C-alpha cells in the first residue's frame, strides 16, 4: 500500500469517527479535502460523501462506496458523479 493510500484511509477513518461520535466533522472534512487536493483527487468528492451520508443516514465511507457504485454502473468518472450529486442537492434547496 502506498503512503498516499494510507493517508487517504486515515483521513477517511478520521471522518467516519467524527461522524459517528459527534466530533469535529468539519475539521475532519477539511483535512480530507486538503489531502484530496494533494493527491490530485477532486475535493468535491469529499463534499458529495458528506451530502450523501446526511441524506442516506450512513457513514461517509458508506456514502463513498455508493458514489463508486454509481460511477461504475453508469460508466462515469467519480468526480463527475460527485459534482452531479452536489449540484442536484444544492438545486433542490438541501445544502446539507
């Protein structure tokens, strides 16, 4: 496993722990978004994880699995699906 993958897993674990334990979700999200930028991943993926977690009463990691599944079944990039999720939720008036 690469250092980048380990760092992503650590950020995801931190985000899930904050989510489940009522911790500093925004702080954990900020860390995950910074890491995403550093490794070249679109930070909107992190926003989409939180938005889907809120809508589906699941953890951010479970929401990520849902994003990946949508991406794979529709043959669209994960970042494209994530942008669409955010756009649709913001368009419906639900901003999280």
